[in-house]
């Protein structure tokens, strides 16, 4: 291969002139245009970069924006963090602090300087966590756990809402407060668990699995309040991600604040910036349902009104036609005729109903008269009355019989021999007690007789019978 040093030093032989090509048309750019194109190229090429370096010249302007320089041993780059992003920063940037920044490359047009617009800033040393985060995110993305088609819609009217969080944090109070204020009839099922520290990720996964098996749970809220990346790291573990993906009901992730992003947010069916916002999202479905009913009600009313207006217009147009002249009068006559017929029908109907009512009452009285219970009651009344009369007759007859008995006893007592004996008389019997000795001639001297007294009896021997009458006798 020849070069310039291989050519002889003599002048080259003249050659035929070759026409020079025409220069291309010049495109003249202004400084602003050139800077704008450079900015677009840089922003398209470096839409998201991670930069590690040391902070210097850190200044917070009165606008609320933070301006600083990131440098290492060989170069430096100006950086800015705007106020809307700076308010979510967990630490205070200062000179000499080594950090890892995430952002995009842009150009500040007035000075023509390129700079890093930071969207995230963290102290150096968190790179390993971020690498683990990115690797797990990429692996779960390949498996399809973040796919949009796997996201489930929230239930319209959840009757039972599950909550997985710590009982000691403010998240549970915020969730319950919002739900009680806007959805008082919701049934809340709380599965308490630790949300940070060693072993918290396994407890969170078990809590999500357990609450997903509760009968009737329609949606589950998993989350906690804000904190550092170390505090939220339990929600970046694979076991939690797979538990959320395997939950049989829709899951809302409400971890930290709006700027905090975890693996649980990507796996969940819906991400809420805060626990309170998660409760709002659950209630929003109810509000949307109620608003939809209101919209349908308004549309229905509007449609009915429009149809009534159209029918009224058609009626007025029909009434204006010649063939319908006098229609109102005829309609009034027919209305009067209908009213008369209605009155007659009501009268006849009332008379018929009254006659049937009287017949019904008569039949009811007959039926009541033939009622077995009433007949039994009458028979029972008659039996009670007869029993009363019978008892009265029996008592009366007992009294009369008692009186007759007493009178007969008195008469019998008056006629009784014992009564005579009681008055001092005695009865004299022969020796054999076969006959009463009535006269002294009936016995002879030496006969033995028996004399019965009122009390006791005497056995006597006759010495001398006497036929002489006692004194005073006739």
C-alpha cells in the first residue's frame, strides 16, 4: 500500500482538470435550535440513568429546588432536584456525601449546559439492594407476574374487606377511619403482622395467604406507613410477591408514601400511594356504582320526559286535524257515560256484595250454632246446671229423710220397751223366758221368774203370789 512518502519529490504531471463537486446547501441553525436538538438527543438517549458520585456545591434555592454537582476523580456533572421530588427525600443532602442518583440527562438552554435531573437520590451503599430489586423485578416480569392482563378489577360493592398490616402503625387507623366514614356497613377483617425487621416478609406472606382463605373476603389491602428503604424492604421480597400473586381475591398494595415503590406494588392488582388512598379506592368503587345508578336514573327520567313531550306533541297535532274536531266533546260524553256506568256498576256491585255479606253472616251464625265446641259448651253448661240441681235435690232429700228418720227414731224411742223400763218399770219373764208374766195367777209359789230392769236383770223365786191390785190403780 502506497503512502505520501512513497511518491517522488518531482512535480506530478499535469492532468486534465476535473470539475469540483458543488458544495451541499448549508443548513444554518440558531443557537437555540442547536441546543434544543442536543437536549432532545440527550433526553432520548439517556431517559433514565443511575449515577454514583460525591456531592459538592450543594445549594437549596428560595424556589425550593436543590442544585448541586456530582463528581468523581475524573469528571463532574451538574445536577438538579426539583421541589416536587425533593419533598419526598428521606435525608438531607450535603457537601462531601457520596450518593447514588437516578434521573435523566437534559440541557439547560440559557447556558447551554447539560445536567442530571434527579428523580431519586439515596446514600451510597444501597446499590446492592437496588441491584437485588432490579434483578427480582426483571425475573418476575419475565414470569408475567406484572402483566396487565393478570390484574383483576376491584369488586363494585365489597361486603368484606381484608387488611394485612401492623396493629401498632398509623396505617390501620387511617384505613379504618376512612372506611367507617365513607362505607360504614363494610365488614373489616384484620390480619395483624409485622411489617419490618428480620422475618417480617415471611409473616406478611403467611398473613396474605391466610386472609385470602377467609370466607366472603372480596378485596385485600396490604401495606404500611412510610419509612426508609430498609423499613419497606420486606415488601420487596420474592415470598411476599408470590403470596400476593397467589391471593384468590384482588389485592391493593399501599406501602409507604407516593414516592415509595416496591415489588408488592408491581404484583398487586392495584397500587395505592398511601393506606388512606387504598381505603378511598375501595370506597370509590361503591361511589362509582351509586353515581352510575344516579346517571341511569337521570337518563331514564330524561328519556321519559322526552317521550312524554313527543307524545303530547303528537296528541296536539292529531287534535288539530279536521277529522278529530269535536273529539274532546265526544270524549267528554263518553267519559260521562263511563262514569254513569261505573256508578251503576259500583252500586250493583255494592248491593250484590251486601246481599252476599248478609248471606255470609247468616251462614256464619248457622255454622257457629253447629260448631262442636259451642255445642260442647252448651252441653257442659247444661250438665253443670243439672249437676247443681241434682246436688240441691239430693241435699234437700237428705234433709227431709234425716228429719223423718229423727221423727221415727223419736217415735220408736217413745214406743221402745227400753224407754218404758227407763221410767222405772220392769218386765217379768217366766223361768224359760218364753213368755211374759202378766198376772200373779200365772205363777205359783216356788216358781222362778226373771225380772228385766232398765239396767240389769233379777232372778227371783215366787213366795206368795197376790192378786191384789196396787194402790192408785183402777
